[in-house]
C-alpha cells in the first residue's frame, strides 16, 4: 500500500505530533508499505525530497508558536505527491499542510484519514492574544465538527478526544487509536552508559541526586510553571535532599520560566536542556528518578507512556485522559496541587526498590496495549475501510 502522511511537525522537531508521525511512518515502512511524508521545512525555504520525506517551504510565523505557513496552491509539491500515487492520505494536522492534504485527496480522488491530535481550543490565545478569544474557541468547535464530517475516516487518540468531538456536536464515526510506541528504543540496553556518566558529571548529578524530568514544549498550555512551583515547594520542605529538575524542550515560554525559577529560588536546581533529536529523547528518561508533568491539555499523554516504557516512575497532575494508563499507586501517581505533589514525592522516595519494581512492571503491562504492532494493525484496518468507501 502507498500512504502519504501530511504533518506540520517531523523530526528533528520534537513534539507529540512529530513523534506520532515518525512512529506511524516507520511502522508502515517496516511492514512493507511505501510511505511519503509531507512536512514543512524548518531550516529554510527549499523544496526537497530526502529519504521519502518531502519538505515543503513555508513562512515562519514567530508569534504563532513558530508555525510554518505553507503554500497550499503550490504546484511542485502536488506534482511530486501525484507521481507517488498514494492509495490513501493520512492527515495528521490542520491549516496549511492540512489544506494541502485535502486538496491532494480531492485532486487524486483518494480517501483521506484524519487523526485529531491537538485540542485547538487550548491554543487560540497564540492567535487572539486574549482578544475575542471566546469567539475564536467557538470557531474552533465549528471547524472541528465540520472537519470530521469531511474526512473519509476520523481517528481520535483517546476517549477524551472522542468525548470532546461529541461535545461540539460531531456525529462522525470515530476510531479510537492511541499512538503506538516503539518500546525497543526505550530499553536500558540501548542507552550509552559512557555518555550517561559524562552527562551526570557535567551536570553535577551524584549517585544520591534525585532527578526530576519534564519533557515538552515550553509553552503556556503545558503548565510547566505549575510543575516548577510544585518542585520548589518540595525543595522548601526538603532542602536536605540533593535534587535537580531537568527540562527537555524548547518554546516561547522559556523566558517566563527562567524568571519564575529565579523568583522561586531554585535557579541552581533547574537545567534547561533545549530541544534534541527525537531519537535522543530516551536517553533523558533514563536520567530520571521521577518523570513529572502538570499538563492537562494532552490528547493522549505520549510522554507519560514513554517514561513508563523506559521503566520510570510517573507523577502526573490528575487528568481523566490518563486514568486508563496511570492507576494511582499501581502504575504511577497523581497529584492535584502543590501539597499533594510533595506528599506523593515523599511516598515515592520512601518506597523500597521492590515496591518500585512492582509499579514499573505493572506500568509495562499497561503500556503494552500501546505497542507499535497493535497500533499498526488498528491503523491498517482503518486504511482498508477508507479505501473501500471510495471504490
């Protein structure tokens, strides 16, 4: 089967959509399918086809979270896509790349499958800056409902996303398919221990240092300020514990977060590591004693599952979206505020290794339902049904 995947983010850019698109492309290729990925070029304005990835030029929108606005009417990308002759188009995004996906499907008369990765209501402030934000959210609801109606097949990565679509009035059939995870890259055996030792030496991480890890965009909707305030309270209560917070990722809120850690008095405990290639991310999970996040805008919570696959204890702010994955006290831990963050962290650090291993093993069992093989089989069923609809 020939599949064209349209996405607005692809490695080395790191975010959930990028990871999902990368995993999708790789599992399809591993199973003998031909794949063409269409993504914006984040380095310059050059149209280029590299290793089955068609990089489309776009205009950089600094005030819109670094988004690349691509030309949906460009002739050359469509010509390359037409030459590829896709049997199905899988759209992972909206706006200009998404418009190009829909235009390609219409011109080539092929089915289009759409995965709703992002809850756009949580991002309207990047456009409105607080002005007419209520109108913008109403528009997003209408747009999402209309979009689902126009797709051959519609995929939601979680029950939470499906419920959101129902709340905006969509009656489209919705396939719930969580993004698959390639567990093999998260195994400890895959980690360069020499590099690990060097990193710990550079960042003054001693054998008794408790390492907290945050992975994600440095942006308002990720609530990293909440995580840092929680970490600061734990430090205030337990100054005797040697600890460090590592933050992996880049984004527009970095300046605000740097000011915050100064105000909280934890500047010496926090390291911003910046953005890295997605293939390097597993290395950083293995540095952590606790993987934590206060984000409640995730459609699936991919980083939590990656941390669990790496054998790490997860401490997440409660979100109904995570209840099937994180079972409090059994596969990970939930917190709701600063006080519960502190108490849960104390509980984790007081556990024996045997108790931690029980949680880690149960977490492995849960995340196995998100294996890349199961993901592939579910996706393939949707593709075949989409193709039958346009015969």
